[in-house]
C-alpha cells in the first residue's frame, strides 16, 4: 500500500458526489477552503437550480396546454375497418340468435302438435274399442295404424270430419237369458197353435192365461225362432194386463243389449262404430218387451221416459242400415200401442209432447259432451219423422195418420198452430227464406215437404190450389239454385253444400209431380 501523509484526506471520485464534496487541490493540501472556491460553488449551485426550475416550468406548461379528445382515459379513436367488422359480426350474431329462437319455437310447436296427435290417437283407439263387442273386435294403435292414421287425418280436417253415428244396441252373444229363474222351453205344439190361432191359444192355454208375465219371460228367455216371437207379439198386443214396471223395462232392455246407461245422459253420444251380429232377434225381443209394458193399465207408467227409450231404439244406426224391415215392424207395433194408450182424439197433448221431445234432442261426439253436434241432431229428428211416414204408409188408422200429419206440419213450420193449410205453409217457407240465409234446419224442412205433398193430398186438390203451390215451389227452386252457385266446398260446410243440392232436387221432383197432377197423369195417383 503506498504511503500517504497524515494530513491528506481521502476524496471520493464517484460521479454521484455533490458539489459540496468536490474540493480543489489547494483545499486538499492545506485542509482549508478558499473564498474564491466558495464563490464559484455558490454561483454554480444557483445556476443549476435555475435550470431545474426552468425545466419544471416548461414541462408543467406543456402538459397543461395539451388537448384531450375525451374525458375517458381509454377512449381512443378506432379505425373504420374495425368498426365495419364489428358491425358485421354483431349482425351475424343477432341473426343467429333470431334463427335459434325460431328453431326453438318451431320445435316447441312440433312437440305440442305431436302431443296433440298422440292424444287424438289415444282417444280414437279408446272410442273404437268401445264398440259393444266385449273384446271380440279390438283395435290396436300399431296393428291397425293405417286405419287409425286415416281417422286422425279426418279428425284434424275441418272439411271432412270423422263420420259418427248414434248406436244404442250392442252385440249380445248369449242367446238364452236368465231373468232370475230357470225357465223351461215353451212346448212346440203351443208355439204352433199361437201362430195359427192366437186367440184360441190364449183362451185355452193355462200356461199363458194363468201367468202372462211368466209366459212372456219364458218366451224372451228361450224362444230362438223369429217367427214364433212375432206370433207371440201379435197374440198379446190386444191383451190388457200389467206385466212389467218401467224399471223392469229398462233393466230387461239392458239385458238385450240396449245401452241403457245412455238413458241418464242429457245428450245422445255419437261413436265411430258398434259391433252387433244379432240385430233382428234383439229388435223382436224388444218389441215383445215394450208391448208387455204398454198393455198394462197401471198409473206408474212413465210416458216421457218411454218415449226416450223408444226413440233411442229407432235411432240406432245399425238397425236403420241393416235391419230396416224389422225396425219398421218394431215401430208400427210400439207406436200403435202408444197412440192407442195415450192419444185422445179431442186434443193434441200427445203429439205436442212427442214433437217437443224429438225437436229438443241433442247429440255430442264421443268424449266431448260439452259441444253439441247440431247437424246430427237435426238428422235424427228428421229420420224419426221419415220412419213414421214410411212405416205407416199403408195404415188406415185415422188416429195414427192424423198424428203423423200433425207431426209433419210441426216439423216444417215449427208453429204451435196445427190448423195451417198446406198452401199457407209452403208460402210461409218462401217468405221466411227471403229474409235469411239457407241453413241445415231449413233444408230439412224442404225435405219434409215430400211427406205432405204426396199423391193422397194432390189428388183431392183443385187446379188453383196446385198452381199456387207450384208457384211457391218454383220460387224456392230459384232461391236454392242461387245458393248452389254461391256455395263452394272450399268455403262452406260440406254437409250444408250437400243438403242444399239434395233439397234442390227434392223441389225439382215436387215441381214435376205437381205438373203431372195438373195434367191428370194417372201414374201419380197412387203416390
């Protein structure tokens, strides 16, 4: 280590030393500060402070004068190209979101539509299997898918709905009935005697005369030959004796296949089909049963309830479609007894009650009792009146023909008065339809004209009367023809379109028939 004098201080050579720590060589040697040096340092320090102050002032002024584009520190100006791309992406996202919402909406609608179709299918399968066959005729959604799918398409089509009808009689396989006792078969000899001479059979046979109720129940339970049943019916129809109560009538009707559970419903339910292989025997047994009730003279008899039961039987679709002849026999036998028992020639109480009932009937589709099928209600009412007119065409009983005539008048006019002449009735139809539109109810009125404007009426009328009726018929034809031109199957109910066409042809037939009577065409005298 080199030698240094004791009075020499060590000086730091760092560039970071302040001016106070930079002594000159003379100070180092002498150990004292010179005045000149002190003056120099003071001047240098002042100069440096002024420089620093000046720099601070410039910087401060410069920052205070710089303009700002926004109050937000990060709000910078974005180039247009980025704005265009951002708007483009935003539009794409918005469109994608809208498409997604539409897809979700369509999926929800499809789901609801599918669930609705499944409900319709389940309801149709249930309706098809409620067919009175006790399981003999069974439908399955998979095995009968083609048929059921076709029904679904009809069900959702407003123009071509599934055709439903009223059914009251269901299939009954067991042909022998037990009424709470074991009944022996009626001897064949007695059955042949009844067929040959019913009066003698009744007066001489102790089996019949001693207990008519038991004999009728034996016949209902054991007789399997339709002709033998008819013979027994003809034998007892003129007897006056209490046989069955109304409750028994309803109960036995149920045993023979009548859906008596419908008896307590306000509306007549319509179904797609009903299986029944024993219509003829059913109708004949019911004819015997109903006669057994009507020949009684007890005060318990329920006329309103009986009319309802009678109407249900004659309105059965299968009976009208497949056993019309037997149905006519049932109608003639029972209605004759009704008129004989309840009609009084000096008043119209019975016919008014009958019309009140048939004009007030209501029908509803299977499982939908809240809605009324007006079309089918009008059809059943018309079918009942037509059945009476057809069944009693050759009948000479003035009481019956009088009731049917009055029923025809009321069906056409809906008036409480039964004294209206036929020319007045037809003229009122013209006046009425000029003030309103043609509907199904009016079409049925036109169809019912054939029941009163028949040969029996025409042959007894003057030429002036026929001319008056013909003029009104021609006027009705013009009105219906005009309606046919306006109505189209695409805009109107298909039933109404078909009914208007049918009514027009009916009027055309009546017009031709009146012309033939005017020209004394003998061909029409027997109509």
